[in-house]
C-alpha cells in the first residue's frame, strides 16, 4: 500500500498560495463549501476546510460574495446529482457580479467522465473539477487557476492513502474518523466502487493518532467510517482486523463513545459482535444494511448473503447485546422486484424491529450492471410500496419509543431542544431525548429518565 504525505506533496503550493491570495483579493478571501452525500463526504469536507484555512481562506456559509465556492458531491442516486446541477446553475449570477470568484466541483460526481463532459460543455463558469482521488491537490489547483491556468479537470488514477491533511472539524464533541476508503463489493446497483476506487485501509498508527487528537480536543463520540468497515485490514501487511482496531480504540483513555459505519452483512462476524459486546465504549448500535428481504433480489443485487444469514446475525447481535439499536438501508423497486419480493422485505422489517431505516427507491446509475436490467414496475407503483414500508416502520418506531418510558439513559448532550429551555442528547443507541437544561450541558454525558413520548422522547435529568 502506498501512502502519501500531503505536506510533502503540496509543499510548494502551501507556501505560495497565501501570498497569491493576498495579491489577487487584497483581503482575507472567503470560501463556501456545500457538502452532499454520506459521512465520508462530510469527513472529506472537513479536510478540504482544513486545507483552505491553512492557506488563508475564511469559511462562510454564504455563496453570494464568496471568493471560492466548492460543491463536494454525491452520485449515489439521480436525485442527489440533480440537486447539484440545479445549485451550480444558481452560481452563474453570483459569478457575474464577482469576477474573481472561483467555482469548483469535487467528490463522487466529479469522478465520472460523463459529469466532466457535461461540466466542460454546459457549465463554462465552473473553474475546477476534481475527483475523489486527488482531493489533497486542492492547493495546487487553486494556485494554478488563480495564476491564469485554463479550466482544470482532474480525476487522477492513483488510489493512494494521503495522510497529514489538516482537518477543520464541524463540531467539537462528535468526530468522523475515516479508517478506510473505497469499496470492492460491486453491489450491482451501486456507483460507489466506481467513484471511490478500490478498498484501502489506513494504517492503524495513523488512525490511533487521529483518535487520540480527537479525544484530547474534547470529542465524546467518534464514528469510524468506511463503506465496509468489516473488511478493514484485508490485504494489508499490518496484522489487524476491524474487531482488533475497535478494541485498540476502546483501550484509549478517556470518556467517549465509539460508533462505526457501515457494516456489510457478508463480512459481519461473531468475533465483531463479541468485541462490540465486550468493549464498554462501543455504542450499542449496529447499522447493518440488508437492502432486500428476498433472496432472489439479494442475488441480483450481488450482495452475497441470504435472508437467513442476515437474520442469524441479527439474532446473534440481540443475544449478545439485548439493548442494541438496529438500523438498516433498504432499496425498494430494484429491477425485476415483484410485490411478493417486496413483501419479504416488509416481513423482515417486522421481524427485526429496527429503530430506524434509511429507505430509497432504486435509481439507475450509469455504468452499473443493474442499470441494464429490465425494470417493468412503474415509478408510481414503487412509490406505493415505498409508502407501505414507511408506514410499517412508523408503527414499529413508535412502539420502540414507548418501550423507553420509565427507563434511564446516559445521553451525550449535543444540541438545543426544539423548544426554549430544552436540550437534546443522544443515547448510546440511536434515540434522542430532550430534557431541561442549558448551553452549558453541551458536550457532557447526563443521565436522563424518559417520562413521555410525543413527537420526541421527553425526559428529566437525574444527575450526571
Ligand atoms: N457501503 C454502504 C452503503 C453506501 S450507499 C453499504 O454497503 O451499506 C448508501 C445506501 O444507498 C445503500 O446502502 C443503498 O441502500 C442506497 N443505494 C445505493 N445505490 C443506490 C441506487 N442505485 N438506488 C437507490 N439506492 C441506492
Ligand atoms: Fe455500494 Fe455495496 Fe460497496 Fe456499499 S458495499 S458501497 S452498497 S458496492
Ligand atoms: Fe454519495 Fe460518494 Fe458517499 S456517492 S453516498 S458521497 S461515497
């Protein structure tokens, strides 16, 4: 595995860009980043913000008047892409009013040739388009474009791991910690392996170093990120799998929680569930996407597990951790799915009783095998199935909420509540409880007893 050091790779641009920015703008330039998609992208944007502040940009949420506007995009469904095209369109007018404005597109959309062609032809005011493999070269791209280079289109070929990129985190108490990049699974509907490249794991020393920094800076809730964290370490010369990594992070000193996503059922092992149950800092939450309850559809999706195998994993998880919260992803209307197949998804949802679900209607993705499959069911019909699934889950979610009444939970207060005088905290699972409190509670663990359920869980504090 090849590792690159950002400080070395971008050395000259990190040195030269601050002066160039002063020359071009004559004041502190402002950068506005829009992030779409999954936590991996949120985490990437934190590194992009780190690079930008390092060279002298000030961050803003306002695109109008900003000197640099960057769209960090997602390609997982058509809808995600359409939103980006619409929002970039709106930038044209801002740029007319502000000559020195630089507009850029990066992330998963920008890794696709078809998107690059569209940018070249129809979006002449977009200055820089760069893919996920070359994100660390942002200072270079900005330097070149601001020095008068023509529009930049770069997707890169290398799939190296780049370390030492500065990070500007969005929050102090919750932290994203990528442990691996890419995906080798090629589920037949999914674009991610094409836009994120082959699976590669960060070295444990780099992960532990970042975890320690997070903890030292007050982080109380660390989420380990990867498209399939269960295959962490595969093919690497260090001898550590995901369960081993979890244990190492659990052993770090401090009062914090560890979460992780995503686990693929085909690689989820008894060893991992055992490790979870033994590590007191690992949250009692397992996000285990099953996508479909029908073996026939799972096979067409190239998921490489069966309904039976999935249910046996859930049974094992519940036996080892009776208080575990389970969540999942589901695709409705995969090509060739019948109502009978869909009913198997519904029955699985009823059997497992997830605390929440992320549900999607199938969206054909350019270049994936599923794009070419016959898809006779209308969008309208799929919409009806989708609503049926949502209704089923709503009932289960409410029942699970009612089960919490009278119980006490240790929550991490991380936000204001919906009404004045209330604060909100996350349990060790997935629930959010509101209670009387104030700003000073943010970032603290507080014991809260649930008294009632309305739209939210209402609780009272019973000490810290
Ligand atoms: N690596 C993760 C998921 C990444 S994408 C995993 O394997 O679970 C997040 C979710 O988006 C997927 O779990 C799937 O439910 C959904 N998804 C991916 N491609 C999709 C498509 N073409 N249409 C609809 N939903 C899709
Ligand atoms: Fe996509 Fe499957 Fe990889 Fe998840 S495991 S990112 S769904 S190909
Ligand atoms: Fe989207 Fe890329 Fe994540 S396609 S879901 S942002 S890995």
